[in-house]
């Protein structure tokens, strides 16, 4: 039979599913008694500082917070190495706080309760660690960092300082993915045995990673880490266990050196009429103001050529992942598909769950995403989940609500801490290492994080 859920407001969805979980960052279980006591009442606004005024920092973790949570927080400082982008960021965010190009000075002058890190991935660990050392809890964009040494340094700093690092895994919060988690926990397909998960980036969004600094493994850890850590965190959360062994395959066969021609960036290219990937960044007013007008400060080109010879990440990837509880995963990521989205199937002892999400161009005009539940020896069931009303499948607003709205629970266990951030990155790091060696890589060999059959969750008090 068909079971189409009725449309609901974000607030009603939060209340009915428990996806609203307040002050998750400021009072997880590893805070000491004094901190718990002082944050429980929340009688004053949280002092927030932001490092990294790029697109994500200015938008989701800047302007959105000022517009929606001004009663809960106040920005006390903004920091970036690019002074032009920093000035634009302050205006765009709508913050009245001082700005800094010196991180240490910002922390010393403003003494924030919460530091938000939205810099280049390879520098996340520097600000996460130093932020905790200087007395702040940390909220970092995914991926938490890009290699196992940096992961270990973050984990050590969290233990040493008593502060905490939360990772913004917004995909956990989309209604569609939350429904899958609930179905798995309810035993709809019996005991989960394997997962088939295949993600497709299209020739718009996928190509954009090869225009930006993400094309360099030393900056973003490759798409195994920068992009796929999202997917691996979902798998860890859905499967309710820790990844144990990874075998990876990957190659660069479409972008970079494989292109028919190349230039430094689109605006200086002589092949604009022949290149399907030509993109005029100046036609986007936001990108022009935040990036093009500030290139003179740091030389960063937002419209880099997707065929540059310096591209050193893979554009085609696949991995076999085994979990501590026995679940097996077949995963792939393709970056030059004609559409954006994913196909996923969960195989169990009593049935199967299937979903096909096409994000760039919806399959139909329907305002819902569909999950198909197959039970052995029974008719299939179609479950319709209304589209979310914010980015990342509706996850962005729900994640922000959980962080900044006080005193709310986390029944879906969506709050993600440093251990979650580490394991999501470690799957991609292990895949990179496996490709280099041709051998499977054990997660336990990389850091002090040891896989457990039953997943540890970041508790909310």
C-alpha cells in the first residue's frame, strides 16, 4: 500500500520526530560539571567567533545564524586571511563585531564560547586544536580534517582540554535519511546484512570541485574525504556500527590532464566556445563580490580550469567496506554524471529498502522523496517523505536548530562529535591508502579510535 506523509512545517517535524535537539554542541556529555551547570540555564547569549569567511562561512554559518538565532547567539569576531573577503563577509553576514586577520588576536580579544571553523579542510585541525586550547568549544564543517595524524591531534587535544568538537554532518538531519534510520532501527527488513550505496555528482556540481582548491589532495584530502565523509558518516549512523576494513579503487580519467585543452581559469581561456565546462563566474553577483573582487589579496581563482594539470584527486572511486557488526558495504562515487543524486539499497534478513534520489533535476514534479520497502513474501510499500525546506535535503535548518535551540532531546542520535568526525574521515583515508598499496586497510591501524560493533553516540544531556 502507499503511505504518503502529509506536508508538515519544520517545527512540527522537529517536534514530532524529536529531531530538534537543543544546545547539542554546548552541553554534550563530555563537559565538566561546572560547564554543564552554566550552560543548562542559558541565561545569556552564546559568544560566537567564525574563522573562514568563504561561501559556507558567510552563508550557512554566518548570515543564516544572524537571521534565525539572534536571541540565542551573538557574533563577537570574524577572521580570514583575505582582508577583502573578510570585509565583504562582515557586511553580508550582517554582524556588528570586529574583524581580524590574526586568529590568535581574535581569540584573545573576544574570548568566544563557540568557535566555528569553515576554512580550507587542510587547516581545520590547526583552528580546532588551538580553539579548544584557548577555551572554546568548536563547531567544524566536514570533513573534520584530512589525514590520520591530524585526526589524532584533534582527539588528543579534546581529551587534554576538556572541550569538545562537533562536526556538522547535516545529511543526518534530512527527513528522508532520518526516516531510513528509523526504519532500520524498527527492524523493518530484519537484521541488516549489506548496503549498496552509489553517489553521482553531475557535470555542474561535480565539475565545480575541480575548479576550486578541492582539486588538490593536499588541500581537501581528495573527494574520498571532502565529499565522501558525508556519505561514510551516513553509513556509520545507519548501520549503527563502526567501519573495520576498507579496500579502495580509484582513478583520474575525466578531469585534469585528461581534458582536450586547458587554461589557468575560465576568464583567461581561449577555448570558451569549445568547452562544455566554461563558466562565467562574474555573472553570479555573490561569487563576484566574495571571490573575484578579492583575488588581488591571495590569488585564489574561483573559476579555475577543470582540466588543469595540477589536479591530483580521483574523479572515479569505489570501495568495499566491512563493519565490525558484519555488515558489508559496496560504495562508489562518480563525478561526471548527467544528473546529481544517489541510489541506495539496504539488504536484510527479512527484506530490502530501496531509494533513488535525483537532486539536480527531479524525476517528476512530486514534492516528496520516495522510499520503497520490500518485505520477503509480501507486497512492496511506498513511503513518501515531503521535501525539506532548507539545503542538503532539508538537513541544514534542522542541524542548526539542534545546535542553537536550547534544552531539546536527540532521539535520532543525530549529534556528531569528534569520534564521528574521525571515523567518517578514516574510511576515505583508508581508501586512499588502499589504492596506493593495493591492499585492504584496517581502520584500527590508523589512529587510537578502535572500531566497535555497537556505535558510540555523542550523548546530549
